[in-house]
C-alpha cells in the first residue's frame, strides 16, 4: 500500500479532490456510491481515482466506492458527525495520564520531565473534549433511535445499550474527577504549572457540564422506554381484540360494549360543524362566489335559472374626449433672451413678456431656477437689491 510522503502531499491531494470527497462523505450512509458518479467529479480522469485508491483514501467494492475507514473516522470526528460512542478511548487516556505521572516522578532530567508534563496536559485536554463529544453523540443517538428505528425490539435494545454507555461515561467522569482531585495530589501539587492549573479547571467545568447533561439523557431514556412499553401494551391489547373478533366471541368474552357506553371521551363525539354565512355583497360581486353558486345549483337541480346581473349602459358623457391645455415656460428661451439683453437677471424676468400671466412669486421661482440651472453662463455678484420686500442677488450674463 502506498502512503503519502509528507503532509503537503496529503493536503494537496485532499484539496484537489474536494468535490469527490465531499460528495462521498454526504453519501457515506448509503454505501452505494457508483464508480461512474465518482469519475464525473474528477473530470473523467481515471488516473485521479486510481491515485486515491492507491493512497487508500477511498476503497473499491465491485462497482461501488467508499471512503476508507481511517479517513472517514477523521472527517467525522473533525466535523463532529460521528455517531459512535467510544468510552474506551477515555479510559485509555486515563491510563496514559497515570503512566506519564509515574514517568514524570522517575525522571531526573528536567527536559524529559517537561516532555512528560506536556503529554499529561495534552491528554487531559483530550479527556475533556472526548467526554463532551461522547455526551453530545449519546444525546443525538438516543433521540434518533426513538424517532427513526422502525423495529420495536431493536428500538428497545438500542436504548438499553445506550443507557449502558451513559453509565460507562458516568464512571469515567467519576474516575477522572478522582484522578485530578484525590488520586495524584502529590503530582498536581509539585507540578506547579499555570497552564496545567488552567487545563484542570476547564476539565472540571466540562465534566460538570457533562454530568448535568447525562442526568437529562437518563430522564429522556426512561421516558422513551416507558412510551415504548405503553405502545407495546396497546398493540398487544389490539391483537387480542382482533383475535376475539375474528373468532366471533368478542361480545361474549368481553364487556367492551359496557366500557364504550360508559366512556364519554371527546374522541367518540361527532365532529362539530359550524356554518359560515357569507355576506350578500360578496355573493353578488365575487367571481368565485358566482362559480360556487352555479355548481351548487347544478347539483340541486332546482330548475331555477340563475342569470348574472347585467351592468347598465355607460353614459355617453364618460366616453367624450376632453382636452386640457397647459402653457409651459421655456427656461432656455428666457436664458437666451437675458444673455442678449443688458439688464440684470431679476429686472429682465420682471419685465419679460411670458406667454401667460405670471405672478410675482412665480417670477421669483423662475429667477431661482435660472440661477441654479445656468450658473456657468451667469456672473453672480456680491451686490443685492430689494423689491417688494424680497432681497435678491444682482446677476449679469458672463462676458465672453
């Protein structure tokens, strides 16, 4: 089996075949990913697939492909999508901590002693993260088992098995707590390391959080098992009733009629019907209402012919064309006349012969419009004049 020569080659290969690996990871539950599908995602280059097969990134089973277990476990753990609850890994980490503590005390060289301390800190971090991940996986598996497992016996067996896993995690949490609190007091007292103290505090917080979640998981498992047992009891009763009914001895062997007559449960009551009265305005104007009335009348066959009301004739005066004319002031024409004159702008506007009657306020508006639109061709001075209590700047046309 060929392996990757270095990390760079591994990362480059995974990055290059990201489309294929992502697609196969999404379909990892089906175990039915065709070779032809994979070939399309690598641009029909069979050499790229063979390279992944040779490096054991993927495996071939007939015409199907799947991600190798080692890479699949890595992807699931990193993406927090793993459903397996591995308590043995926590136990191995605990044993690893105990061994490294022993090696730490036996070692006299400070450098090697520090290496053992580093391993202890890394293992304690792994214990906290792994325990928390196992609790999350356990909660997800309990919920999925109850909701998706169709077989009653398997559902009950899986929930009981998951409950055993829960108990195993609790034991490991207790062992971990004893290890960092009581079991190795000498080591944690002597190894005065700020990072180690911080890791222990974080570990205790994670274990405390896991303990609270495990209590809720226990309650959930008990509730699910009780629901399964209740459903099973109901199912068994229905089977007995069906057997007695098929043997025509249901009435003679049971008192089911007396039980039903004495039961006033709402489920046995007829469903109430509430009539909805539509308004006359809606019935007379809505197209949907008219179509419904026609359908009902066709079913009743009353012989009454329903005619749609015909609107009155539109008055001729509404059809007459009316024209409204409005005289617009051409600002461009006013501007050209002003440039050719020798007046100031406001005097020119006041004396300009417009095509319609223009008030003094409107002439002020025209003056402002001309100044704002033709600022480049006007010379606006700092001098001001006043007319009819209105002060305005003196504007001349620019000299070319």
